C-alpha cells in the first residue's frame, strides 16, 4: 500500500522508561537476576480499603457509564482534598476526572492550545511532556536548569523564554526525574512572571504526598487569585496510593477550561473506569495512614541510596526532596573507556549496565539531560542494596 500514515504519530518518541522496564522484565523472564531501577511506580500493593471499595462497586453493580468527566462523588472528594491539602478552593464543575495523569495532561493541552502555541518546558523534564504538547499541535520551548541551582529554573528564565506565542508553562514539583521541590519564594517569583505575561501554568503535582524531611509542598495556584485563575492543577492517585494500574487522574481549573476538557474527553474516551472511580473516592476519603507509611519507607531508601552514590567515584547526585527518583550525573563516566571504547553516551552506559551488570537504569537524554541517568527507589531495600553493589563495582573498575 502507498497510503501515508500520520506524520504526527510517526514523530512521537517511544518512552525510554517503558522500554528499559520492558527490557528488564524480558531478562527476568529468562531467569536473569536483574535489578530494575527504571520503575515509575510504587512497589507496594494497593491498600486493602481501596481494593474492598472496588470489589463492593462490582457487587453493587456499579459497572455502567458515569458522567464523562467523572462522578460527582469523586469530584467532591477531590475538592475536599484540594481544600485540605493544597489550600485550593475548587467546585465540582472545576474538576475533571481522567484516565490517569497522562490523560489529564492530554486533556489540558487539547483544551488550551491552538496550532503553533508555545509551551515552556523546564529541563530536566518528564519525557512525556514534549510528546503530549506536540500531539496537541503545540510547540515545546525548553529552558535548561543548572545543576548548581538544583535543576530548578528561575523566574528570569521564564520571562526570557516568553514570546507572543507562549500559551503555558509546565511546572512539576516534586519533580520527576530530580525529586526537587520549588520553595514558596521561588513559586512566588515565577507566579509574578506568569501573571505579567498572562500565560497559563500547568502544575503537575502528582508526587505531592511524597515529601521528605522538613520540606513543604506548595501549590502555585494557592498563592493568590491572579495565579489561581491561570493555573491548571494536575494530580492523581497513582503514586500516593500505589494505584498506577487503576488509571485515575484529576485536574482543578477554571470552570471554562474544565468544561472544554470534559467535552474533549467525552469524545475520546468517555468516562474513566467506574470501578476505579469508586476506589479513588475511598483512597481520598478513607484513612491516610498507608500514604504516610509508604512515604516513610521511601525516605529510608532515599537516604541509603544518596549515601551509597555519594561514596562512589565518577558519579554524584543531589539529594531528592520528594518523589522517588535519584538524578545521577554521569558526565565523568562518559569520558571513561569500557573494554577499550569510550562510553560517550548514557544510552551506551545503560546498555553496559543491563548487559554486563544486570542493572536497569533510565538514560535521561529524553528528559533533556543527556549526561544523567535516573534511578528509582520504588523497589525493595534488598534490591536497592544489590543494585548499588553492582553499580559500585562498575564505577570502581573504570
């Protein structure tokens, strides 16, 4: 056949995180003992009370269509959570329940972008941001943060990147892949620029419950009314409640934007899974002790990994303040030779580690930093120790 397929679809990059996870699983299926640091999901089971709510929904026959943008019950639970945790006041008509965080972002950009509109994306960034923006006919504009500033962009950089085509800024805090958190003062400075330039902020706060030590999570929309009306706040239940496979995300925005997102979703997917919505309602309304317990366990792993990486030659990483990732600078490793050939790229480094040392890591070229790798500590302490031992053996042999 000579029919041409979609150029837009052909331009989409496959997810390197999913690719490395699939490779690790393939080797594990062959009986090879691989330590997978690629995981972007908690290694805990979904809490029992949430599972029971889903089972009850099935037995009660709650298996039909719901409103396309989600049940009123779940929207009310989201509003309650936004008020208590984020200090944000939203009404149910400002909430859209989606099929996961990626779907929320897809809805957002479908609702706010016209062809050629620019979206500022701070690097390092979650690798799906540029692809989602491009699929919505937007143009990604990258701001590169410096390691010296803990990989956080400044208000001055945002101002300098704005043009008459700028429609939005993506702000991810806590960050995937760095784990850094923007302070209230940093957010206030960025918010001032956003208001002056009259653009939107797409605030991805998916990891908001995974905060360590004395660090504080601040939602940029909570700072004042001017930034509130320009912010679409995105979150979900995946990371906080070990519900990655349930596929429930949600947004808070102006009623006008929420209506547009609901309309888009009504044609693309219709409603999110009805049973998962019941489970998510229980997650938000029910006991929160499992959230704290998971965060406590992640914190122990975080401290251990930071100490181990800090003691190794040729690599280093800043201490993450949230999420469950370590962003590792491998620039010195890339200058080294392995078996007589310069390593040169993190893709080659990842290949060496999984092939010769049975460690799966995520090379971060697709995250905007081609001399870094991402290591997840959403795996058991035993696996982390084994993986750190193997990584240490590799770097010490260089």
